[in-house]
C-alpha cells in the first residue's frame, strides 16, 4: 500500500528490476531527505497494484488498494507535483494473465481475464483489464512535454569508457522492410479543428447495407490536430507473406519489430497477423481446432504452443512449416523463445537500436549472430531505422569516444498523437465506410474499409503543441547547437504541426535557428552531426520521442537507461523519469536464481538530483538544493570510480552501487559549506560509511550465488524483498 499523506516527493512503486532496486535505494533516499525536512512517499503504479485497485468488490478490506494512478493523474495537474517516475510494466495480455494468476494464487479473488467475454460480468472484467494493459500509466502522468538528454557526467564517462560496438560492413544484408501502401502512413488524413468544429465528434461505421454503428464519441477543443487512418488487413497479410519469402531468399533472419505495449490495441493485432502469416498452412488446415482450443494469434506463438501441447498432429504441422521458413530472430535461442512468442518480448525502440549497435546482427535459433530482415509494417517511422542502417553500411559504426550527443524535446502532453489513440482504435467487423463527424456536422475524416482493417484516430491539442515549440526554443537557446523538427511536410499530421511551428518560430525571431526535415532526412543529418563530435536537438512527436531516446543513447552510451528525463508539467509541477530501458525482466530472473541484480540505478540518481533541485525552487527549501547538488557529486563519484553494477554473479551489483552512492553523497554533504547543520549531520554518517566499507562489502558479497524467494514475481512480499535487497546489517544500522 502507498503512503496516505501527500509527501514533498512521490517515488513511484513499479515492477521488476527497478522495484527491486527501490527496496535497497529508497531507504537511503528517505534517510538523507529527512535531514532536509523533505518527505519522500510512494504511490503504487505497478501492474499488480493497478489490477488490485480495479477490483475492490472482489477483495477483502485488508486486500483493497487505493487507485494511486488516478491520484497521481490529478496531482500532476497541480503546481505542487514532484514525481520521480521509474519504468513500469506496460503489460501485454500474456503478462497481464500471468499477473492475475499470481495474485489469485496469493488469495486475491480476482476474476479471470476473459478471452471471449459473454456475460455482463465478463464484459465488465474485460473492460477493466483492458484499461490496465499496455501503456496505461504514461499517458496519465505525462501532463507535460519531454526534455530528454544525457547528463554531462554520463556523456563524459561514456566517451572515456566506450562500450563495445559491432562492425558494420557495406555488404551487410541487414535491411528494414516496411509497407509501401495500405498502411497507417499512406492512409492518414489530418485536420486542425476550428472553433465551430470543436466539441463532441462522432465516429461511425456505415456498413454496405446502410447499417450505422457508432464506434465512439470523443470531445475535442478548438485548435486540436485530429488524425484518422487505417491499415488494410489484406495489404498487411500480403506484405508479411512477401517478407517471409524475401527473408528466405536473402538467407537472413526474419524479425518483426513492433510496440505491442504502448500501442496496446493496434500492434497486438498486427503481431497476430504475423503469427498467422508465419503458420499460414497450419491455420488453413486446423483453423477450427485452433479456435476451439482458445488460440488467439495476437497473444503470440508461445501461448499457441501451450494451448496445442496435447495435439501431436498440430505440433507436427507447426514443426513442418517452421522447417520451411527462414530462421527467426530469437529472444532466447537457448530456450527456443522466438521473435513471435510473446508480443511484448520484442519492443522496437529497444530491439532495433540493439541490433544496430551490434553491426546489424541478430541472434538466430542456432545461437549465432546473423544479418536480419527487420520487418516494421507501418511506414510512419520505419524510415528512421532504414536510414540509420543505410548510413552505417556506408560509413561504418559510430565511435562513442568522439561522437556528439542528441537531445530530445518530445510532444507528449495530454495523450498526444498515436500513444493516445487506444480508445479510438478499432478492428473493423464488416466492410463499409468509417466517418468522423465534428460537433457542427462537418465530416472531417472518411475511409472506405474492409473487415479486419485496423482503423484509428489520434490527436494533439493546441496548448501542448505550443508548449512543445516553446520548450524547443528554450532548449536551443541554452545549448546553441543544431535543432531539427523531425516533421514530414508530405505526411498529413506533420503538415498540420508545421502550420503551428513556423508562425511561432517566426514570431519569436528564431526561425533561422531551426530546420524542419522529414524523419529520414533528419536521421542522416543528425548522424552526420554527431559523427563530427557536434550536438543536435531532435524535436519530435510522441512516438519518435520514444524511439530516438533509445536509439541515440544506445549508440552513444551503450544504454538508454542513463538518460536524464525531465517533464515540465504544464501546470508548473515536475515529473522526473529515470530514463528508458524498460523494467528488465531478465535482471529479475538472475536475482532469483543467483541473488545478483545487475540493474543500474544511474537513471534514478540523475532524476533524484533534479527532483531535489526542483523542490528547492518550488518550496524555497535551500537544504533540498544542497541535497540535489550533492547527488550530482555522488553520481560523478560512482562513474569516476567505476562503481556501477557488474553483470556476473560474484561481482559488485546494484546493492554495492547504492552503498557507494550513499557514501559519496554523505561525504559531499559533509564537505559542503552552504549549510552547517547538514554538514554536521552528515559528517558522522560519511565516516561510518567509510569505516564500515570492508564489513558492508563483505556482507553484500556473501549473499550472492544462491537462489532467493521474493514471495512473488509481479506481487512480491515486501519483507522478503527487503531482506534480499538489504542484506548488510552494517549498512542498515548506519542508514536506519
């Protein structure tokens, strides 16, 4: 359960590796913060927490949980908000089902996830669960636009201590393949609503026989950019079949790169089409039997195999078809987990940069690296990766010791663009026409569709767009470097944004400081810039914000988890995200098997310092500012002295890095001259941490190498987790 009072800073309770790290790090934060009169509380936005808060009627009084996400959604709309937001699970259906089963096993009387809801109760449960899956958290909390960049200390360290880079060659067969028509990009229409058109818009499907079905009613303010588009199911199926054959002909690995987490409605459907395309002969022959077994291709190959595990004829057919296909890109070749096993296993903004960093290589079923056909069906953002692959084939890999850096200003406030499209995305049940009609009766969008097509609408509102442009102006002024709006004048949505961007730049007299380039052209220019050791600011929409703040950091720093991510909330508060990088399920598996957590909390360190300094400005607490400045010194100490976690059991891990961070933090506070009381308070703490070094490190090392019990994966036991993550009695006695 979360704290009941409103603290100065909210530190989010999340999932997997970052939540395990919190069990070690949060007690340190609270101990140090209390010396400055700063309270640090928690709010639970974990997958398990969100499930429990959605079904109070099924739980006992002791089991019920408050809806912390809803509370935070309101708090981020106030000037007082100060949130440190860690990565949380954006659950796919298999993850959601697994979490429900674990909670049920712990005595929570939750309903099952209904695959095909029939009763009213099942439909209600399904609606609640569907609201939890995918990107349920980020659109609620991100009431501001994004400012992401590598902290100066992190970039300096990465240049002095370069990560490994794969070798790119001109004859690499790796390529990016996207649809040339029939996709969201080619079918998109967009309009900026007038005052007369503002209000409640209606989305209606008119079938061939004239029957009308209201799909959704949505209210938009004046000035909103409203898009609509669809992906043709027939065109998608033809494209996937073609790519399977092309991959086999090229002798490369087949790989599908989607974002079935953030794009929780459309992308699982596209993923399901890929599963069906891969096993097309099996679905043709055994379609009815698969349906009777409850197979939903959107849930992935892993779920399908589990459901037919007792059907040898189908298993034999799957094996026969697989043998005729090209080798597949693997998530885990040792365990036979393929690209198509689980929709949330291969997330494009992590998988594509990792492949590019590796010289275009992916892991095949034989456990070896091979060139890869990177299949990204929709052509809206595929050109970014396509241009990157082509560039490195021409020039060779980037040198992280000399490269410049790419910052990002991202339009994401108020559920901007595709990441806010979930409630207005539909798998079309019958052929007909979809129209969107504005409040005044104007038809603003119309598309002829066929059964199975995926239709969706997205929007970006005027105030966030203007805030985004002004944030970019401020950032460019501060940095004085190249700044590019990644907007394609030939794409409908981008053309509407450009109509906002240009007048603001001209009115501010800074149009000459910025360029507006299509994503493909911006990609090449940015890569050319950073190869020369110069810096660039990428000013993008919501999806590209996500993609680029993985792509460039992984090339520059070796990871995207070390990014400084500041969200200036539009009502004056602050949201400090701990960098990208997901929630690292493999790290949890290693901890459970070997009691070694290799999660790197550097992102948490960076966010913490910014949060304290923001609090100082927000509430006039100068002690908080000194805490924040000391955090920066401690972070530099962790980097300079190589105190980050190692990957292998028996070596220093996440808990060791927290000890060193606390030690450097205490020493910085003891040494500072801005506040005598803080110096006096932390001098004995710093001494105790230094004097206890041998004992603390021995206690931390002594627990490694053995399996541990956390009491659960999605919903662990707090006491068991604390015992695992705080094994040093010496450190605990100092920190409290």
